[in-house]
């Protein structure tokens, strides 16, 4: 399915379903994400983007299917995966510096933590410098603006050097100017740290600007299960490779690029534009799709 | 906006002096009404005991707070206060610790919740005073019974309050802590516990009123010193001149503890106060 690409697969999602009660949310999701990719995920509100993130994080198990990280089942949340939420990422009772130091110091025993206190501080300060907040280390989260809080949350997650950094609308609550600053800032960090990022947003432009790969999750599609099939959930209906924004900013204003934006908008967000499962725009080299016989009666 | 209303209406902004004056009005009113009533009774009978006037009460208060008791050689107000506060402190502290541990562990660990939730609800439904006789029979009439009554009376309330506070902590925070490498115990005692300590202080503040109630009730029934014991003892002689200053003293103590806890909250948990 993916022989032409030899880069190591970091995340492998196979036939994943997620159901809440009778309601199917994620419907047979297949996905491979390679190391170093900046993946952005878009889709209509309520389609299951955060749910997919929770499954990767291990906060909830899938109803069916497998999620593998470095070839191993993802299991409960652990240090392999970092997370930045739109809110609630910081611990309100700890200062900025303590928030960033928390991860590394949890790894150590009590004695070790005492002994290496300055070392821990220096490391945390280094990361705070990275996010340009080294002068605010002694403040509490409630004393910071929304954008500053999100930068601390990013530093807090980065210091753990997770295999994959998951972000759920991290800039969703910020004003447009701060948001733009944060986007540039995140791209720079991604460049420097060679991270793998999985970035959920409902803003298509943001997704196109940031990602090296964009895919859309949507429940607006058709298949051979019949028009009135009750338990239809969201699938990946569109998957594209993007030129890196860091490499060139201009590309993102070309006609092809605007055409891509329009395609994804239609594929994912338009209620009446129902593509058949066999005709999805799965253009990214890593994308693959295994359909059940029920979904696709067509053989060949 | 030059003529901001001082008192009337939705936009009232009482100035600093008026604030003091307004706050004092209910107290002054109560005192005046009492003094007038006492005066009327004293006109009829200068020896009236039911509504003692100010000088009678200060005399009695002075006697209780400064003179040694002839029989025990103790200064009664202080020995009573010490005895009562000791019971109150031990009972409340025990209830706070147990309530905190119960609420925390039940809120975080589903196994604990399943095991303890119905038991806790059951215990909290027992009217504490109704088991006072049982306590006297089982643990005797000395200190332990009083402390136990306070403990049983308030720990379920604190535990349930803490439980609710733990449940309010967003699930995201716990997941976040796990991604930072915290173990389950570290989540409980390093991440969640420090966050609900301020809530514990508030819980204790609210529970203090009930704690006093149980203390006075237990002392009234079986004790040989304590504020509640004294009030119920002198009641036999209709000694209102002692009872009223004692009640006043208890009120001041309660007010003092409440203010202390509030200050502690403000000083030590600024992040909590600021979040509202
Ligand atoms: N614990 C749950 N129990 C029942 N239904 C749930 C639960 N969590 C999510 N859902 C439902 O699953 C669907 C997908 O939710 P999800 O939060 O993943 O959407 P989303 O794509 O992240 O939306 P948004 O863009 O608004 O954040 C929604 O219809 C939601 O009501
Ligand atoms: Mg969401």
C-alpha cells in the first residue's frame, strides 16, 4: 500500500471506527503519517477531529481498529505524545517556569530532583527563551495573555521531546494578530526541532498555510451502503501534499493553490457535494484507503 | 456621572465612610433595641435577670475573664475557651484530612468511587446529633466522644465538596499530566491535590458553623468544662449576664477563624482567588 515511500512510518491508523452509543463518529479511518510531517486536519464542526486526536492520544480507545505509534499500539497517554489544547493545557497552581519544568522533574526521584535543580531550571529557561517568555517565568498562567499561555503550553509539551505533538485548535481562542504571530512562531519551531505535528483546526486557510500535508475529515460523502444508511460517520475525504510554508511563502498565493483551497472546501464542508468513497481526492503519496465490501460494491 | 448615587438604585457606589456607617447600622439597631428593652424591664425591677443591662454584663464578663474560680482555681472563660478550641481543632482537622483524602481518591479513581460512594452518601444522611448517645455509650463521655461527633458531623460534607471540586478539573489536565510522564499517584498528589487545597480551605470555612453546633451540643450534654458546658450550666440560675457575653465571645471566635482562613486563602493561593 505504501511501498514507494521508504521513510519510517510514525503513526499508522488502520480501519479505525469510533462510536458513541448508536452514533458513528469515525467511520473506517486509514492513515499513515511519516516522521517530520506537519499534518493539518480540517473538517466541519462536530465531525470528529478532536475525537480522532483523543484516540491517537490514548485518552479513549477506538470502538474497532488499530492505532500504532512506531509500530506499537498507542495505549494510554504517555510521554510519546505531547498535547496542546485550546485551553486547560497549563496547571493554574504552578508558575510558568514550574509548568515547563514539570515534565522533566517528574521523571526524576526526589533526591535526583534536588541535586539537578539548577540543571532543570536552565533547561526550562532555554525552552522559555525559545517561546520568548524567559522574562515571565515567575508569573502564574492567569497573569498571562491567551497567546502567551499557548506559548507556555507549547514549551511545556516540547521539552518532553514527544514523538508526535498533537494540537487541538491551539490558536482557536486568539485574536487574528496574535494568531498570525503564533503561526509564524510555530513554523519556525517546527523547522528547528524537526518535529512531527498533528494540528487540528477548523480554519482551512490556517491549515493550508501551516501544513506540509493537509487532510479533511467529513461526514459529507456517499457510498454503496445506501442513501439512508443511519450509522455513517466521518471519513478522510481529501488528502494532499503541500509545499512547505517555510520553504516559500509565495507558493501559497498561486492559482493552483487557490484551486486546492476550493477543492478541499467543497470536499469537506459542502453538505450537498457528496463524493463517492471511490472518488475521494486522496492525492498525498502516503494516503491509503481500505473500503469494506459494503461501502464499495464495485470490485477491481 | 458626577452625581453617582450613594445608596439607592442599581448604580449605587457608597463611599468609604458611608460603607462603614451602613455596615454598622444593623449592629447599632440591635444594641439600641436591646438597651431600650432592658431599660424598661429594669424600671419595673432593678434586679431583673432576663435582660441584664450593660453594666451587669461587663461585671459578669470581668468576673469570668479575670477572677479565679473559687472551686477549681481556674479563670473560667479562658479554661473553657481552651477546652472547647482543642476539641474543635482536633475534630475539624481530622475531618479536613479525611474529607480531602476521600474526595480526592474517589474523584480520581473509579475503583475508589465505586467502593466508597454509597457508603459516604449513607453516612452523610445520618443526623449526627442522633448518634451522640451511641457515641457516649461506645467511647465514653470524655474528649473522644466530642471530637468524634464533630468529625462525623462534618467530614462527609467536606468529602463531597472536594469530590465535586475534583470532578470539575478538566479531563484534559489529567491527560496532559500523563503525557508529561506523571504516574497515577503523581497525578493525584502532585497535580490535583495542590489545586484543590484552596477549595478545602473554603470547605472548612463553611463547615466551621456546623462544627461549633456539634461542639456546643456535645458539651451541653456531657462535659465539665467548655464554652457550651458553661452556658448550659449557668442557665440553671438564669444567669443571662454570663450567657450573653459567652455567646458574644463564641461569635467573635467564629468570625476570627473565618477571617483567618479567608486571609490564608488570599495569601497562599492568589492564583485561585484570581480565577474567581
Ligand atoms: N464523550 C462523548 N459522548 C458522546 N458523544 C460525543 C462524545 N465526545 C464527542 N461526541 C460527539 O462526537 C462528535 C464529534 O465530536 P468532536 O469533538 O470530535 O468534533 P470536532 O470535529 O472536534 O468538532 P469541533 O470543530 O467543534 O471541535 C460530536 O457530534 C459530539 O457530539
Ligand atoms: Mg474539536
